[in-house]
């Protein structure tokens, strides 16, 4: 195998491994919100450093490939896309970590089931998990159409986030003593919304890499 | 493709060295004026034959047959005399080849001498100085103009050969892997020179060095087995080529 191809293959494996780790970070932190599982949150928190290590490794692999092999065409698009996917994945993991830290810092907070149902946070968690998995599928199989749904899912996640403020405000009015846990929930929802945005950025990079299409700042409907 | 005016128009060109073996197969393309056009492709793809056909050097091979046209502006080069054509379309080769018995000065105006064109001393001086200045060699050699050309370094010799081509004030300069025998510093100088020269000349370059094509050319052709597979702006070829075969070649997955 050519040297460049070896480097690209190893980069691909590292990104896929990082992606799987980030998926588990997001799904565990989501589950921790819903089940108030502090141990699970602790696990997410512990693994954050592993994500950071992947980010550094992938950054340096990209830098070396560009410096030493001057990739062109699809190889160049791959390296550029991976470079950006890498930082998006790292940001996503940061949000998962943020959620886990919040849960650990406030072990006594327990969310009301009614609030969870009304804000649709469960749907939000399952949507961002789906978006991450679809992105990985598209990347692994080099099929950009696998990532096409991510844009509309992000729209749905944004909607849930937009509606949450009103729902939570109403709840606080009725239950002023639970304002603190409500603020915690809103913070978590904001983080999930940001995760959705990063998934959408990743989908754009997948289209750039596979189809050479620039979707950034374009309407995707 | 950009819409700059074209200078050369290759129309259904086919060239065969043997009766049944086509080296160039029905190639059509227009070459933009004041631009650098690179021709790439694996060995034996016909790129050098195509380049040589532009000033009819390929006719030096016995039994060669050529079909189709190449127009320089509106004139078919196959209806022109080769002497007239080669004044308008100069050629620089892979290895620097200054005439070893001639001085630097004589090398630059060798074309006039070989063609029996008599110039006044002042005209000759003028041509030598301008041509050497155009290739950024004047300052380096102005005090040794009457020394033999082969004491120069490889890169200087190649610039001398380009000066010799420029002396005839051609419209088009053809270069066949002009830097493959040079070190990276001399290569960089020639590349900078070519980019400067395109202000006044049209340059067609055959190169095996893909990063060179990427660095300096405006448009690139990719040839394979005598066919012109893809011809587009260089940026397009190196970021998103249309043909798998081009992609395989430029990414090194060829064969």
C-alpha cells in the first residue's frame, strides 16, 4: 500500500474510534439526565480526557499528512473534512462532559417527570444520538445521503430548544421552589441544542468530502 | 474554464508513429493566451508528442502521420513553414542544452545566426540583453557574456535556453519537463520565471511533477493512452476532478 494510503487509513480508523467514543459520551450523558444516574455522569466525566487525546492525535495526523504528502482531490477533501469533524466531535464531547459535570455538582437535583415530558428533552436526546450515528454511518460507508436527514433533525432539535424556555417558565411559576432544577434543565437543553448544531456542521463536511459540495451557509431544504 | 482569449486551437488531432498505433487520439482543446497550461499523464500517454506537435517537432520522427489541425490564431500550423512556425512557437527541453561551443552571447542569438538573419551589432546587443533580463540571468552573466555557456549551473543553463527561445519573441513557449534535471532552488527560480513570463507569452508545459503543475499552471490537461481525458482549470483538477482516471492519477492511485 502506498504510504499516503496507509496514513489516510489510519486517520480514518482514529476518527471512527473517536466518533464511537463521542457517541457513547453523548448517549451516556443523556441517559444520566433522564435517570439521574450520577455514576454514569461520573463515567462520562472520566472519559473526557480520552476524547481530548483523540483530538490532539487526529490534529497532528492531519498536519503531517498535509505537510508530508500534499494530498489532492478526494484525499485533500478527506483530510480537510476530518480536520473539521475532529474539532466538532471534540466540542460535542465537551457538551456531554458539561452535562455530566452539572449532574455531579448537584447530586440532590431530581427532575420532575412532567417537566421531562413537557419539554420533550427525551426526544431531543434521542435525536442528537441519531444524528451522530447517521453521521458516522455516512462517513464510514462514504455515502453522503446517509447524512442528509441530519439537517432536518437539527431543525427539530432547535424547535424543542426554542419551545423549552416558555414551558420551563410556566413550570417555575407553578413550582417556584423548583427553579434551580429548572435552570439546570434549561442549561442541559442548550447544550443538547449546540450538539445538534455541531452534528449539522459534521454533515456539511461529509457532503464536502464525498460530493465536493459546499453546503455551509446554504439552505438545506 | 475562464473566458480569456485563446491562442491555439487543437482540432481533432491524431498522431501515429506506426500505422496502427496512435500516440495522440483525436484530441481537441483550446489553449488560453497569456496562461500556463500544463499537460500531465503517465509515461507513454502522448503528452510529449502533443507538445511537440504544436511546433511540429514530432515530424522529425520517420513514418509519422498526423491528422487534424492546430491553429495558431487562425492559421493552421500545418500550412505554415516550420521555420516561421518555430519562430512563433519556441521549445525548451528537459535537459538544458546550450550550444557547448558558443558563448552565452552567441547562444542567445543562435536562432538568428542559424537562420542566416543578419542583425546590426546594436540590435544583437539589444536582443541579448533583453532576453537575458527576461529570464533574470542578465545580472549574473553580464560580465561573462563571451564565455562558453556550459560553465553555468544547470539552472542558469536552463534559463539561458529559455532566453534563446525568447530572443525570437515567440507567441508561445513549449516546455518539456523543463525542471526535471534541476535542484529545488533552480526549479523554484524557473517556476517563478514562467509565472512572470506569462504576462507576455503563452506557456504550455509538460510535467511529471504534479505539484509543479498545481503550483504554476492556470489550466491542466490530463492525458491517458493518447486521449485527452480531462481539461479544466488547475484548481478544479486538483480539488475535484471530474474523471476517476484523473483522480487516480493525481492522487497517486494510478495503475
